[in-house]
């Protein structure tokens, strides 16, 4: 069973591990195992970087838990989903889908009717299958939107 909730400070070490592992192991189509690109992408996913994410008053950070363990991390800022990463061992088990649904609900609850995000190449099929529309290339990935 997947439980999605807002992140808290006790989640920080696990969130850092999930973010780094997800990027390193699952996003190879995006970083190509280039050490420089990988380092640049993960540098703000350290515990200190996660603290900064959580301290951002314009952003809400979420976690999805499986059996009491953080299995995915996401974040919403304004009208956009700005973060959505799953632990490699939890991929294709509905964890990302549950997290995405909760973040979409949070946008709707905030009165947002058109959600936005920038997808990696790795996650593009996932978002398309979840009803998101591809708009084209953007800074850092593929711009997408969804009528909520």
C-alpha cells in the first residue's frame, strides 16, 4: 500500500537517498552516465539540498511511502510539479502514479486548472500515459501540461 503525505524533516536523509538513486540509476537516457552531468544534476539532492527544498515557502514537498519507507519524492510550486522521483526498486509498482495523483490533487485544491511540468526523457511515457500533453523542448527537459 502506498501512502502519500507531505514530507517532514525526519524524511530528509531518505529523500536525499531516493532522489540521488533515482537520478543515477533510472535517468541514464538523460545524463548518459556523464560524471559531470550527473554531479550537476544531483548536487542539490544532498541532505542540505533537500533542507533547502523544504525551506522554500513557495514549494510543497511530498513523499510516497511503502511499508513505512520513503519510496518516492515530489514537489509542487505554483502551478507546476517540479520534482517527481521514485526509488529504483519501487519503479513500476504504482508509487509514482500515486504521488503524481496526490500532487495533481494539490494543484486542483489550490485552484489551478492547468498543471505544468518539465519531464525527463526517462519519464516522458509515464506522463503521457497519465494524461499529460507534450509541448516541446524546454530548459532541462520536455515541457508538458495537463488540464486538471
